[in-house]
C-alpha cells in the first residue's frame, strides 16, 4: 500500500514495452514519474490498459510495440507519446493527430553523427587502422617484417 502512496502524486507514464534506453534512465526519472510497466503485468494488454491506464497522459514507446488505433482507444486521456527512436513508422500518426496526441521523437538529431561514424569506420577498414594498431601493440612487427598496406578511400585523378 505504501508503494502506491509514494507514486500517487507522480504523473503516470505508460510503457508497453521498454526501449533499451529505458533501463539506463529509469532510476533517474523514477522520482518524477510513475512508470506503468505493462510488460511486467500478468494481465493481457487490453485488461492492463483498462485497469491501470485510462487516465495516463503520457506514453514511452519503442519500435517493437506499435501504437495503433486499437491501442489508443484504451487511452482516452493520452496527450503525449515519446519515442527514443528516429523512426515513427510504428506510430499511427494520423490517429494521434485526430485524437490530439502529440508525438515527440529524436528526429534526425543523430543523423550527422551516424554518418560521420560510418565514414570513420569505412576509412578504418580500408586503411586497416585498427588492425595495424593491434599489429604494433602486440609486437608482431618484431617477428614479421612487412605489414600489408590498406587501400585508399578515394582516388582523385586530375
């Protein structure tokens, strides 16, 4: 009973299935939000939503748990869906718009960083930077006289 009293004043956030980042940040936000963890309940999802989530105003979503009209009909008070993914194809955006539910995602915030990382990894593989680093750190240069060179990433001819 005391557990319910502690959380009774906190905003309730529905989590049907947790995104990976949930486990990293749950403890940091558990004093600000009461997370309704549907995946931990023995009830079927419809029963869980009817019993515990009718007054939920926010939901944390991930791609493995689609948010479609049949789920939204159980959440008449829902006003916000937050997803830590850049994609939104798991969310019925037109139904959310129709119901006045705002949707927040990371959008393209990491796109440039992902592209930079991909180019960096390509250069590493073609130029054999990591492999050469291991070769040197393991002292293999002392027993093997030559090390195969990597390839150039771009060849420009003028």
